[in-house]
C-alpha cells in the first residue's frame, strides 16, 4: 500500500531525510548524469514542504513544494519531482503532481504555481494543467522551460 506524507524539513526524521536525499541523488545526479548543487538550502527553508509517497516504509516518489518568493517572485513552486524507476509504469507521477498542486493551492491559495520543467517532460506537465511561459533555457546541462499552472495564470 502506498502512503502519502507531507512535512516541513524540521519534522522529517534523520532516516526519512536521508532516504529522500538518496532517491533525489539516484535520479537526478546518477540516472540523469547531471552534476549540480543538489543541496541548495531550499530544503531547510521554514515554509518548504516535502511531499512524498512511501511503500513498505521506503520513499518511491517525491516533490518539493516551495512558498511564494522562494524560487519565483509572487509564485509558489513545485520542484525536484521524481518517481523511482520501479514505480514509473504505475503512472504515480500524475498522482504526485496532483498532490503537489493540491498542497500548494491549499497552503498558498492566492498564489500562482510556477515550475522549471525539463523540456522533454512538457507534455506530462501540460496534461496536469501547466502552460509554457518561457522559451527553452539550459539549466545544469539540461534544457528546461518555465511553466505556470493555467488555472492560476490570472494571478500572474
């Protein structure tokens, strides 16, 4: 059975934090062969929420939900989105994004949601209601685009 959790940094146990950072490194640094500053101090920001799914007490999906003005002026944000390889065929990513959107909108209801998405995943995010709002740009050697949740564009 998959269980969902959402916690600020100071409520994560040391073992949970280690497990979350490990799967982030496994996916972004190792699998995607991308050397970048994974620990960027945003994890410890007092308003950052760590959303994750676990199965048999192990994290299998993760997203970081950031308050307005932390990553983008006047926007909340969702980042570090991942599903470990063994669970990708189960379409867990869609549920993860829906949970992250719900968390952001419940926590900061008046703020639009902006993300920096890998360009290759544009269709995935468009299926969740995001609209591209920038030309492609390079970040850490991977092409990205900025996207905003369409239902929150009025707040743009």
